[in-house]
């Protein structure tokens, strides 16, 4: 069976050059980057080199990066760390986020509420977008932090980050952006972007799992979550994952070197899939969820009202095609997507949504094969009625 992987929004395959970089370090480098002997200094050079490479890809200073275990830890560190620092400084306890955020942000906000903070969860429009005017209206005298994702991991919708960042800056409020899904598809120039904290993860850009980073603009207060050694300028204790960081850095270098080429390729795959659906099943038999233009190029969320999400997922999986129903962190749940619910989609769209996400190795031929399989599955289900 020919297997087709269309779940890159959940995790991407490791790039061969990334694997080579990691293997070379695992086979040839010994030492702890905090040790002062030659082995430790060699390890430190690897960590510092990785920091320089990732910083270059993000357009920020190396000293503004905190290496973490991935997007979830980066989001947690940003929210808990910034909220704690602001509260210690007597700046307030109100936080603004959106109903469609990743659970790494939503569940952190729920915990912050239990700790005495107040959180406003902004609604989104039918495309899944938050508007700057909403943020402006939600700001209170005690607002300390705004946290919004750059591009949604389920439908791909982009928030107007620059405009919202300008609102935050005008009021002197910290702005955190979860860019885990956007990194690798959207050019990030953090020196010019009005954000104070930004989360990224290695395994979304063909790097290893379990590695990520949090951008922290110089001068931004942050209390650590982990205590121990002096790693990451005392902001995140723990021995660095040398091979993982080197792999992350290589992946960041590769992805930033041809961002436009990747975008064009993803758009071609998307259009091939949509054109095929029009031809194979007809436009009246599916609905695209998310913003038509302000979106990530590699995520396509489609509802097939004639068949439930779980049935389509199972049938495609049996045909060797891997897709998803939403966030990888909740894909085992039978509950409807909180993102699609927040977008107030009709029930038939809400319970029949499939996320196709493209990446390294995908071809237009695979899109055509996927369309054929979708058509076959729909025809089979219609014949059973």
C-alpha cells in the first residue's frame, strides 16, 4: 500500500540533513555545556552555535532565546512566567486570549484563573479570526498580557498580529504569540514585529521532537518555571539537549533559506487538492473552513457533510492516508473541535471536518490520489443508504 502522510501540522518528518547533524553530535561529542573542561567547552560551542542559527532564522538576538522542550513548555513559560513577573511588580492580574487558542495556552489560562488571575476569552468570527478592535475593547487598567496564536493549527487562519501588537504596545501590555504552527510558513522578523514573547517548536519544521524555544524581548520580565542550574541565563534550568538543539538549528536554517519556495509548493498542493475535489465530488459536497486568504498555506480544513469525521478518518487511514480531525493533542477525543465550535459552524460542518496538512515529501500526485480515495469513500457511503 502506498502511504500518504498529510498530518504535518501534528508533526513533520525529520529532514535527512537534520538527522545527519544530530547523529554526528551523538556519536562524536561528549560533555555537559556547563562543565569548564574541554569537553564541556565543546558542548557549549554546539549550544551557542544552535542559538545563533535559530536566532538568525527568527530575526532576533541570540540572548533573546530560551531553549525549551517544545511549544507547550514555551507557551507555559511565557504565560506563567510573564504573569508572575507582572504580578510581583504590582501591574495587575488580567489576561486576554482567544477561544480558539491551542490547549497549551487555554489550559494554562485556566490554571492561572485558579491562581487568582482573570482571563478574557475573545470570540472569533466565522473564519476564526480575532480583530484588533476586540482586543482594544477587552483591555482593562489591570491588563498585563495578551496571548494569541499567529496561525491556527486546525484551520490555518492568521490573526492580524502586527495590528494587535500595535494595540498592546500602545497600552504598555505584554504580547505573547504562539507561532508554533506559523514558523516555517510565515517569515518571522522579531526585531521588527511588535511582540514581547513568541513560542516555536522544532518538530513542526522537520526538526526533532522535544525541542523548542521561547523568544523573550530584551527587558521583558519573566519568572522561571524550572529551578536548578544557571542554564538559559537562569530562566530555564536543566542540562541542554545538545543533539536536539543542533537538529533544531539545522532545521531552522533549512526552512528559512527557502520560505517562499515552500509557500508556493504548499499552495500548489492545496489548489491541486481543491481542484480535484471540485472535479471528483463537486463543490456542493464539501466546505472549506477558515479564512479564504489570511491563512497558512499548508493547512486545509474541509468538511464533508455526508460523512462524520471519525468515519472519514478511519476510511482514509485504511487507504493508507494519514489526516487529522484537529489538534494532535486532542485527536483521540470524540468531542467536536473547540476551534470549529468557536467559529459557530453549522452542525453538519462541525461534525464532518478533516484537516489536511502538507509538508516535506508531499506531491501533487499524492493530492490526486487522496481526492480519488475521498470520492470512493463518499460513493461507498452513499450506496449504503
